[in-house]
């Protein structure tokens, strides 16, 4: 199958810090890939490059077979939910419907799609609530609904369950399990449970290098690399 | 020759209001560009605009006078001693202030706001609009501060306006003129009006900020 999104020998530095060191990763259509690794491994940087928010110093990103020179053309098809999502001032509906509004959709369609997106993340009826009044878990789900509302081809999630309590983690996990059939999802997460139960493939990255990629069974059951083994056993954070 | 208080007040409001609008039209895109991008020398640019806030109005007035006078580079425009000359001068005067205030307000906005808009399919322009909306309080502050600075300056209005009755006479130039002529009562009346305008605009600003 032709990959929908490819990163080829991608290098990225911030000053003297080498965040990514020659990462190559192919992601197929409607596949869910989980990127795991310790703090500072480069997971977020990789996600930002795949989201076309950052340009690699070396290497390239290809989307649907086409080398990406500027993010502008594909934005909206590839969307990203950040670890600490930022919200526009206003209501839940204002936020979730933003992507549709800039596409020039009529108010009625926006209202319907916002309602559907909120229902998908178990937040039905939250349209008129102010963002400020939401809990951390609800905010995370609003951010997810906002991304899903525009029906992207690729959804990139950076630590979608970070700082959430177990019931909220479970809610996010259930939402991801439900939506993953029709969308390509890349999740960068510390939450190994999420990688085990949601991902089709798991990639382990360490100090900016992709050390291992395979099925969740292989990565968590028979990791090939010593560092992967240490990480999945919780001995490396 | 003297003219009534009301035409002078109205002219002042019109001239400084137009200058503020004019300054906002170029200050907004400049501030957004500087505020939302990272580039080498950004600190120098920011320091430059901050330093320019305190430029003496007579210095700017003199430069403009030399440019707009018949022998000057812009003499062909025939703007000297017209309300347009004062508008242009005041707009230039308040530009650093507006850029500085706007830049600060934009930099206070979470950078993820712009990136979120971009990942949801917004163009660069649409994403910048979102950032500006989030920086609304700072934008209002910049506009009111700019207007107050424009309406209360004297040097530019005097040097490129010439304080001509019926055309370029504004509150500050009239206060200066009537004080020289010994009419302290009118000077006090005009000063009260000037202060009232400045206070009212600040009160409106505080009201707007408080209502959010």
C-alpha cells in the first residue's frame, strides 16, 4: 500500500540540540501508528514535522506521494492536536466550528457538524459552554472534536492523555478506537496502554533516532532493541 | 483671528482620529509580522520601536516641515499647512507606539493559537486574524494610547499645520496661541476639553477591558 505520509531521513536541530537524527517513517492510509519514547526523544518534533509546522533541516516529508515544500497546501488535511491545546476565546461551538467556518460552510451545516463531532467525543450538548468552564479532560476532548470536525485525512495527536485522570484517559482511548477505522492517526504518547490497545504499529524513538517499529505485540512482547525493552518495562523514562 | 471652540474641537477629533486610523492600517500588519515570526535581529527591531515612542514631536515636525516645504522632497504634494500634513505627521508620530503596544499584545498570545488555526486549514492571513482577535485588549489599548498621543501633541500641528484659523487650527495650537495672547480663560476651557477627551477615551478603554 502506498504510504499517505512519509518522513525520509529527517534531521532537525534547535541550536545545539539535535532533536531528530535521520528518522525514516512511512504511515499507510487509515493506519494508527503510536510513537513512544522517553522524554526529549523527539516525538513532538517529529509530529510537528509531519504536521508541516516545522521544516526538516535535512531529509523530506512526502504526503500522498508528493514531496511537501510548503505546509500551506495540505493544511487542514493533516491536523494536529497539541499536548496542551490552545483555545480561541468563545464557546465550545466557536472552537469546534472554526475549521468549517473558514471553509465558508453555512451556519446550519456548521451547527450540525459541530453537534456530531461533540457527540463523537461524548460531549453532546456542550456547544454553548465557555471553554474556561471546562475541565482538563473535557478540553482535551473539545480539541479532538475540533480536529475531527474538519474530517482530516491524517490526525496527529501529541500526548492526548497527558495530565488526565484514568477515567478521562479511558474516554479518549475509546474515542480513538472508534474513529481509527476511517482516518490515519499518529499518536505520540507516554501512555503505553494507549499504544498497546489502539495502535496498529508502534515506533520506539530514542534521542532522535527511530530504533524499532513493529506491531504492538512485537514491541511490547518481544522487543528487539535493548532500549525498547527497558522503556516498555518502565525502566527508562 | 479667532474661531469658535466647537469647530476647533471637532477638527482636532477629525485630524487625530484620521491619523490614528492611518497609523493602525500600517502598524497592524507590521506588528503582526514581527510579533508572530522569529527572525535574527528581532530584539533590535523591537528596541528601535520602543525607543522611537519618545521621539520629540518638534524633531519629527521639523523633518516633516523640511520634506513638505516647497524645496523639500515631498514639496510637490502641496501638503504643508493643510490638515493632511498634520494627519500624516501625527500618524508617523504614533506609529512606533502603536506597533510597540500591538507587538507586545500579540506576543502575549499563546503561539499555539496561530498553529492551531493553521492546522485546522487557516491561511497565514486567517491565522493572523485569529491572533489579533485574541490580542483584542492590547489592540484597543494601542489605538486609544495612539489617539491620546496624537490629539495632545503640539510640535507637529504647529510646524506643519501652521495654526491657520478655519483650516489647521487644533486644540493644542489654539491653547498655545491664546496663552501667548493672554486669553487664559479660553486656554483653560480648551485644556479641560482636551483632558476630558483623553480621560473619556481611557475610561472607554477600561470599560472595554473590564467587560471581557
